[in-house]
C-alpha cells in the first residue's frame, strides 16, 4: 500500500502493513514484560508463557513466530502516537502467514529468494543476504519483491509459523 507523508514517498508502503489480505493468518499476543519494544515490521518469537518478544540473540529459526503488524491504536490506549511500536505488556498483532511489508537492513531482495533475520546487537530486522554471526536463515519465508528507495520490501511467510 503506497503512501506519502510530508517529505517522504513510501513507494511500497509502511513496515508492518499487510500487503495481501487473501492469505493472512494473524493472532494477538501480549508483549513480554521487561523486554524491548517491538517496532512494526519486526520479527518476533513466541515464548512458552504465550507472550512474544523481539527476535534477538540466541534465537534460532525454529523460534521465529511471525512479523509485528502495523495497527492504528486509539489515543486512549497508546498515548505516544509518534512511535510505530508495541511496548511491553501491550497487545500485539502478529502475522503468522501471508505477505507483509518490512524494512530491509542489509542486501537487495529478489522475489523468491531466502529471507534472513538480522541482529547485530543494535540493529534488528530482515536481511536479503547472509552475514556470518548476525543472521538466521528462515525456511518458512521468501522475498516477494525488491526494495524501494526507503529499503521497504514485501516478504511472504509461506508456511504458518507460531502456534
């Protein structure tokens, strides 16, 4: 879903925006207490207690549970509306299967190519190329497009992940 804001053209859309609704499977969870905020379009893992958190150090491909979806929240629920993120203990919508827009932190995606989850300790997200020690290969996800000028691309979770 392309869009425009003051001074920025969002050719492929916004990170976390579901791009094709025909095959969307999503669920709502709580963000784990005392963990990092999860920005729209970031990879998440499902914990044993039913909460989710940002996919980070020590997580493996089998723990990948989906992508944080972009949702508009009410001012009564989310007082600081300038941040596109979920905070600890908030409800989060997670795409478990389907297509979604994400920010590409490294590489140039090609349709059908492998998606890597990127984590260098400070930068989290998705990569189009392997980077030893910083990426985890995902077998359930494929790139569906190249990236635009804002490094936003579409990826498709082919096989349902999570629960």
